[in-house]
C-alpha cells in the first residue's frame, strides 16, 4: 500500500511538472508596478513570444509555468519600460559626434572647449558643436562670430543653442553658404547690424547653413551608441518629434535590417511637400518603428526669444514669431485633418498655443479620437486652457524645461504670464492625461530627471526650496503614467505597450530603488539594473 501511495505521489508530481506551460521568461519576487487602470502592484509575471502572458503572485507563476529563463528580482521594483513622449533620436546620435558646450559658463569657455575638441578631431573639415545657453553667461548676451573668427579663421564653425532654435556661425561658415548680408527670413532672423551678419542665426535662418553629414555607416554607429545610452536609463520607447524624409528612410532601413531595437514612433517633419508626400504613402507600421503622424513647427523657443507671444517680451521689444504663416499652418492642418494621420504641433508662446488650438478646433469638428497633440504647451493664456478639453487635444509636456527655464523665464515674460507657464497640473486637469518626455538632446535623456522635475519641481540640487510653482506639480502616480501608459496612449499604442498587462509587449525595467517611495532628493540617482524590450534583455548593469 505504501509503495502504491508513493508511485501515485510521484506520478502526480511528474504530471504537475509536465502540465506547466513552457514560457520564455518569468520574473519573480518583484514589486511590479503594472500601471494598469487600477494601478495594481503584483509580484511576478510570465513572458512568451515577446509579450506578457500572465501577471500574478510568485507562487502562482511557479505553479503555472516552466521558464527557459528566470529572473529573481529579489524584491526590487519593476515598471513598464519608460516611454519618452517627445525626443530627438537622430539629434542625440549626431550630438554624440559634436563638441559638447552644455553648461559652459561663458562664450570664452565654450571656445576653449572647441579648441580642445579640434585637437582631438584634427581631420574634421568643420567644427560643429551644441548645447550653449547664453542665459548661463555674464550679461546673458547672445554670442557673435568675433571670438570664433579669431580662434578658427580657416575652418568653418557652427554651434547650435541648447534648444536648437538658434545658432552662431563664424565667417568661414557664412562665406561657404553665401550669407554675406542681412536679409528678411520668414520665421527666422539673421543677426547683425549695418547689413553685416554677426553670425547669430535664429530658427529658420539656421537652415541656410549646409552642414556636412556623417556617412550611413557612421550614422548607424552613432544611433546604436545613442540607443545603448537610452537603454541604460530604462527607456524602451520614444517619440521622434520631427524627422526629415532622408532620416526616416535610413531609420526604416536600419529597423528592417534588425540593426536598431528601441521602439520609435517617428513624426514626419511637416512642410507642404512632406504632408502631401506622406499622406499619399499611408501609414508605415512595424514592431519597432511607426510612421503615422506629422510634427509641425509653430514657433521658436523662449530662450532665444523666438516663442510667439500675444504681447511683447518683458525684456525685449519683440513678440517672437511663427515659423509658418497662419495661412500655411491652416492649410497643412486641413490636409492632415482630411487624412488618418495625427497632427502634433510645437507651440511654446501663448500666441502660438492660441493659434494652434483654434486651428485644431476648426478642423476637428468631427473629432473621432484623433489624439492630436500640442508639443510643449509651455505658455498658455488662461482662456485657452479649456480648449485642450473642448477639442480633445493631448498636452505633450517636458517637466525638465520648467526646472531649466525657471531662473530666467520670469524675466522673459513677466509675473502675470508665468501663471500659465509650465502649468502641467492645469493641463492634466483639462485633458485628463499628459504625455511626458524630455526633448533630448535639448535636455538630458534620463527619464528620472523628468520624473523628479514633475513631482518635486526643483533642480538636481533641490533648488528652489519648496519647489517652483508647486501648484502645478504632478503626483508620482500621474508622472509614472505620463511616461508609460499615457505616453503610449498619445501614440495610439495603449493596447500594445505602456503597462504590464496580459498580451502587451514585454517591455519592462528593474530599478535599484522604488521611485514611488524613495526620497525626492534621491530620484535622479536611482540606477536602472535591467532593461528588457520584447522579452529580450538589452541592458544589464554589471
């Protein structure tokens, strides 16, 4: 009898093992923030064929599944892969090959960095750099070509401002591009006086300079290096906010060849020609690359006084400018409204936001969940906030812009307009969701910097005490949703990714500490331990 009982027990154990479903991966002993509608926290999940198959408790997972790979999270927090809702992937890649002028304390320091860069790159025909911000310099004056001409009389130099809405070029670069006098540029400005350019180029005037481009092989290598950097901070998806036709064709080639893995929702840089072209082509959708939307440039940036304001700047006799005429914007938006494509428009100033919101409302009379977006929505007049709800417009925000601009924004626009500036909570209350991004390489690409800025409204050093305009801080749950499921929603992907739920892409990250409970001052230093895209580990901290 004992022998029979033993045989039955063994048989049941063997049957139990053989009946478990074989999966590719299980994660156990974790604190899993599912970011589902109920914001449930689980312990474990199973992954099969690149998707989440089951989410539950550790013992339940062990009982149901036999895994080819098991990750014991040892109590660490797990989140859906972070989704940057507004970024510039090709821009970051190219920035890696340039002289980094970020944080330079003066133009003289920037020139010294250029000299050091040239010594390391003597074979480069041009000196290209970016990241300078005159607001960090004594006097806060825009640079001119003079120092560049003295330091580099025989080599062309082109240096982009941190927001990529202004640049300074030396005489050699101007000469090579036949910029010998000051002329009117729609949506832009050539700086100078007495009809002599001083090297400053704002917004559309930057396009007058033809810069040497990397080879296809060099470009792929730069993109892969940038991708590795993004994986290392937990980013698994991004919105490419405005990509040229040539860059889109290369991206399609690289993705089709399996040479890139990060998920990219790429917006076509909008012009009358590209709108017609891509509407004719129709959507391009794949597992890792989607092209189904346009990025329209409404105005410039606040830091370079190109943002279009209803009233003049508080510190300059200008209202900024639009980068397309109102009629040109109207025609592009009308064409997009008559297609299935999504419209996404850069709007910084209160005038630009009003114009674009009203144009959206004009052409979305039969809004059937179009999910059109305003990128930045940085300064909004009080009477225009309700239009986000009225016309169902998604605010796409970048919280680190608030903590980067807070030192000088009030000088630009005055105290009254600041009430509608960087008003993320107000925007959230109007629409019900916000899509959160970084705008890298304008800002740093680490998504936890944006998370920290959204909830604490301070810089890396905790300034200002008590936070910047704290009435518009987000809760941690709101910020996490904004960089996962709401970002996915803004790209029509909430059924595919953005949460740890059955059937969705198995994109997830493991962090060394819990961003939902850690002290605010520690948020920026929390490291990513593992990044997984489609069930594949693409980054593992050693």
